[in-house]
């Protein structure tokens, strides 16, 4: 992805989020220079990889297969391992109309995926085989707003605004917006996007960035190199 495209997506996403009465935290609007100057006091934000995250999964087709994310808060795996402290995370996502977030699961993370507003969110589900791999012939059980729902392999849940699904490790899932763009909330256990996303197809989690212009704001994938 070109940095100019990333900058444009950030501006569009910020306007979409604000249209639902939600405002991102102050550090979201820091310039790269301000972030570098405040890196010591923002150490938790950096270490927990909070902030802007825009991916095309390395495929170069963001409109067809991609996702906007902003990690609002996140604990550390050391907290989760200890079973105490900040064992949770929260994100905002935007799934655009017919924009696929491809089939994947998590080894550690359990998550609530919540339609916060907009169009319908479609979530396609498959179960796991005995080794935790993708199983085309297995279903499973999820919870929709706390109500148990047994799903058949390949079943598609359609979540209207206000509705949610709880996914646990081993629930393979893909999702996209139907009929328009969707603002999604994610509430989960500690989130580790570097190691805990297991995709059905051999794709990347983060985009490769072509630096055609200066960044408006840093992506979480910029932190290691720029901070």
C-alpha cells in the first residue's frame, strides 16, 4: 500500500467513526514527530501496539480484501499469563461493503465482535479439526449477545447494529460488510497481532508500505522502526 493511501484511509475512517459520536483518544492525532518526542511517556501505547492499523494482508487489493483497525487499549501477554492485571483489549474496526477480512482463527484470544453501527456485518464460521486446523466439515458453538448458537460449517451470521458474537480460539471466521460499511467494536483478551492470527491461506497480517509521502500518523507497524 502507498503511504498516501494509508493517510487517506485514516482521514476517511476518522470521519466515519465520528459520525457515530465516537472520538479516538488524543494519541491518535499525534504527528510522527510528536510521537517520537513523547515516546518515553507513551511506552505502554508502543509496547502494547495501540493505535492505527490498516492492512491489505499483503495482497495489494485493499478494497477487496483489507481491514481498518484502531487498538484503543491492550494489556500485555505477561498479564494474561499471570492471570492478573490488564488482561483485556479493545479495538474499533471498519469493514467496508464487500471488503473481506479473510478466514482465520486465534490460538489465545477470545473476542466479542460487535456491530456498533452502519450496515449488516456478515460473519462466516467454520470449526477446527482435532489439531486446531481449519475443518471444512465441522461446525461449533458461539454466543450471540450471550445466547448460545450452534453453527454448521460455512454458516453465515448476519449481525445488525447492536448485535454481537463471541468467538473463542478454534472458531474460524471471516467477515465483511453487507449493504454498506460497518463500524465494528472488538472486546477481547490481550491481543497479539504479530503471532496470534492463524490464516487459512498463507497471507500476511500487515501491509507493506511504499513511502510516497510522509505519514500523517504512525501505524502500529511503524513503531519498531520509527520509535
